[in-house]
C-alpha cells in the first residue's frame, strides 16, 4: 500500500525547487510526482531571503529572482505547499524550540521545523504516514534523524524508496 506522507520542505529545499542547484533535479521530480508538501512560514521567509541574497550577489538575474519568488508564493497561496507550524510566539513553545536548537546546534527556523514535525498537525499519524523532512542541510537531516524523524537529504541522492 502506498501511504500518503506529509513532506516538510525546509528553506534549502524550497530554494532548490525554484533555482538550479545541486539536488534540484531529483527534488523537482519528486515534487512534481507527489503531493502533501508543507513548510513553516519561517522557512518560506528564509527561502525568500536566500533568493534575495542570490539576486543581490548577481548569482541569479532579475527575471530569475522574480520568477523564483513568484513560484514559491503561488505554490504557498495555492496550497501546493501548505504552511504549518507550531506557535513560535507562545513562550512555552518558544522554550521548546530554543532547547531543540541548542541540543542540535541549529538556528531557530530549523528547530521550529523539527518541533512542528514532532508536535504539529501531522504528528499524530502512524508510522507508515509519519511526516518526512526534505532538506539539503546535512546538520538538519542528522538532527531530524536523532529526533526519530525520517529525513531525505536531497543533495545526497535520489529520493529513497521509503519516501
């Protein structure tokens, strides 16, 4: 049976969807042939910031910058990529996110992603449908695995069969 799993994209994966980078091809193929993608709003903002930096450094053209940001916004607006996260501004939740960040030497955006997967909307799903993190960040992938979250490092190779 093919289980539908929530696929959480971090900022590095979001950027690879819209700009040509190592790992982009495999990720785009997976994205085009699957559903149920999500990201935190902070990851979306972080991805937009990365695209801005690439544009300012002239790594991408004006047209490529606007096309990439438009694609991300359209995918989020049209819910091709749903926005999901635990409440960052709640003091108790923020403490949990900060503890996760310190435990794995992550920034708050990455820690929010992990806490969202562990406690968010899809955290109640059984093992065959449990959320999966898709990232190009080795450290985040390792932290996810240490927390019992399945992760695909999209620059390490094609999508694994269990995905």
